[in-house]
């Protein structure tokens, strides 16, 4: 935590000259913005000049983080780590689906109608790949966005969304193995999802173990 890192850089004399009984209390006050670094008389001396510089850098980084705009879902108002956007020249993030219907016989290039497990919205998607019971798709709309009154689609019913693939448009690029909250840019409800990052190359990430039951963190 930032307060612990700052406390490690303080003189550690616990003299109370800054107005706080202990240096770690002073560090927490600095992080909260309730104290000024000049309140410590020792940090004004040449002996602690390097520590003062490093503390100011840490406080500056905290200010930059606070100034970043939060990413929040529209439906649930939960905070997300990132917005996941489509790969270049693609209409939506790639999704990996597992249809619950064992007889669903889908071919590449077909448009399917399905409902993701846990989502109340019926989706339409174009199949990019169909193998070993899994479908890789692009979401192409709810019905009214397709622009054609008469078009063919295959109804595959309820599907489990296994994974997403796209690029990080906003927020930070996560590490492999990290559980993240993310907002798919094409999500019609703009609802925050969560999952585990299994691949990250540059800003391109693959997220699996998708869960829509994202709990709001305490504020």
C-alpha cells in the first residue's frame, strides 16, 4: 500500500513534531491529503533529501491515479478495470460460446440466435469458428440492428459464454492469471463482467471463466 511505502521512507523517529504520534500515522495522513510533507522537520534537511524526493513522487502517482476517469457499468454502476473493444476491423469482441443444446449443428458463417446464460437479452451473432462443441462468434446485433427483414438464422437457444477476446480500449492492461472486471464495449446492457485473463499480448487479451454475477466492492 502507498502509506506503507511512504512510512518506510520517513525518518522513523516517531517524535510527534509533525502533529502525529507515529511516522506511519503521518504517512496515512499524507496519503489522505490531511498533512503536508513539510510538516516533518527532518524531511526539510539535506540528510533526508532523497527520501523527500521519493515520497513526493509517490504522492504524485497517487494524484494521477485519482484523476483517471472511472469505468462503470450502466446497468449495475459497478467499477471495471477495463473496457474490452473489438480486434482491429472486427465489429465486436470475439466470444466463445458453449451451446447447451447437444444437437446444435452450426457451421462457420451462419448467423445464430441465442441467449447467454445469466443474461436476459437475446443475441444474434455470426459464427467464425465451430469446433469441438464450441463456437467463436461476433455479436452482430439485437434483431433491429441487422438491417434485413428476411434473413436466415439458426436458433441455438441457451449458451454458456466461455470467453472473450479483444483489445483493452480504456483502463489498464491486466496480467495473465489475474481476475478482472471488464466492460465489453458491445454489451447491450453495458453490464460489468468478470473473468480470468489467460492470454495477454500487448493490449490484446483473452478472458475466460466469465461471470455476470459481479458483486460491487465496498466503497
